[in-house]
C-alpha cells in the first residue's frame, strides 16, 4: 500500500506542476502565486493521490472470494480512476482560467478581450486529452499483460512478464503523448456566439482564437 501511495503522490505532484507550468497565463503574467492557489494546488495533489490509491486500498484491505471482483478492483477500476484523477488535477490546478478567463484574439493576433467561456473550453479540452492519455496508458499494458499471461512463452519464462509490462507501458506512454496532445489544437478556436456579449461587440469576426495550453 505504501509504495502505491508514494507512486501516486509523485505522479500527481508532477502532474500538478506540469499543469501549472503549461496553463494559459494571459491574465496573470506577472502575478506571484497567491496563498489560496498554493493551498488549492496542495489540495488537488492530496485528493487525486487518495483517489488514485482507492482500488489498491480495497484490494489490500479486503479479501475477495470471487476472482471476478478481484480482477475488477485490481485491473479494471484503476483505469477510469486514474483518468478521472488526471482530469480533475487539470481542472483544479488551472481553475483560475474558469474564474478570470483567458485572452481571445482575432486571426491577426490582436487581443479582442478576456473570456471566461474560452477559459472554460481550454481547461475542459485539456482535461479530456489528459484523461485519454493516462487512461489509455493504464489500460493498454494491463490488457497486453493479461493476454501474455496465457501464452506458452510466459508460462516457460514467468519472470519476463514484469519487464515486458514496464517496457510496454513506456512505449504506449510515448505513443499516446503526441496523440493526446493532437486531440485539440494548442491554439483553440471558439465561435463568437459562444463568447461574452462585450467581446462579441468588439469584433466582426465569426471565430476567435485562444491559447489552450498543454
């Protein structure tokens, strides 16, 4: 249980730092991190760490007579849990983009205004892409390892299963990083009709642009 907790703490801390560093900072370029945002960051890491170890806690705390229940908590449940935790991490750490909004520009790069609607879309799209990245990286190796366990090769060389699982995870993570980042363009587009009335009045263009972040 302790190794799982430590792994989740390190992973969620890294994720929070990455989300903070790669968010849209157009409304707080020169601001230092306020205390409430720092506490929110700590809270996001703590909550997502606890959420991430729930399946492991259940497996270690309770004994299952049913193999199906053990398989569910050990191999199936961690996938959506990690995906949800990763998306939640993005949403909390970049919550200021919901509240303050982000700059939207015309096609020539001229700033038209600051939009909460664009900020909400930026965070939502990034949370979805992060959930796809982590969910796929958690699910695919598990399915591959489960298949390999039934092969003659692994029956003859059972110690090869763990290294194969680690290598598979690294390969899939490396493959999914560019795929997940390409789900939504970094320079996002939003229809003018979905923006605030003041911004709509400041432009004649049908679509405006914003930096989604990573």
